[in-house]
């Protein structure tokens, strides 16, 4: 397993449309293992493959809190089968949008169909943080970031900060 570099905005690679996976094999499981390790190290509660530069429809999520045993989940080729009309607002962050947080409104519940770590087809009803996180990750598969859900004023403010952060990074690399 290896920790991979997480791409931060603005970067054209984050706008790529992720392609469906043909089959869940050992190569794909190795990618999912790396993604999980990268997410834990960050730390974050979810990660899409495109955030480590692999535009495939692969997501890992772990919502276990500090002190709870790890609870990794893997979603390959996820499809939203149904989304509720009622919505929920969460303060979201993104490993590709470092140190910025804003409230985003999304459907409160959804049903998702996907392939799991073994390549078995599954369907699951999601609510609360899982529904929010899954929709945030599925946005990544379409090249969409949470800042794209904000007003133009807020989004351009955040983009300005992100560009400034990148310029500082170039001067003194980590
Ligand atoms: O770590 C993360 N936290 C988070 C909080 C609220 C809503 C979504 C997320 S996902 C984010 C990790 C990430 O960037 N995934 O793409
Ligand atoms: Ni994100």
C-alpha cells in the first residue's frame, strides 16, 4: 500500500469525467487500498480516485469516528437510483480544496447501486453524513467540486485563495 498525492484545485485533472470500471480485479483493489491509506493519512472521510489522478469511477468512504474501529466502504461504478426531495445542509470540506469549509444543500437521502470491493453488485439506502459524503464523492466523478454549488461570489473568493495558496507552495515546496 502507498500514500498517493492528492491533487488540489484549481487543476484541470479534477475536472476530468471518470470512466466506469470494467471489472474489479486485484489491480483495482490495489488502487482502492492506496486510496484508503491516502484518505486516512490526510485525514478525510471520503476520497474519489480522480483526486489522486485516476479518472475511474471509484470511491472510498470511512465515517468511523476517532476511537471507533475502522469501517472502510468501497463504491465502484456508483449510480444514484433515487434521491429524496427533502434536503439537508452540511458544512462540507474537500481534500482537494484545503482549509475551506462551506454549507452545501443536497438531497437528504438517496439509494445507490454499486460494485463492492469484491465486485459484487449492491444497493444501499443512505442518509445523514453518508448521503452527503457519497454525493460529494459522486460529484468528483463528474468533475464537480463542492465550491461549484456555492454562489459565484463565494466560489470566486475561494478560487482566488486557492490560487494564492498554490503560488505560496511553489515558492516553498513542502
Ligand atoms: O474529508 C472530507 N470531509 C467531508 C465533510 C463534509 C462533506 C464531505 C466531505 S468529503 C471530504 C474528503 C473529500 O474531499 N472527498 O472528496
Ligand atoms: Ni472532495
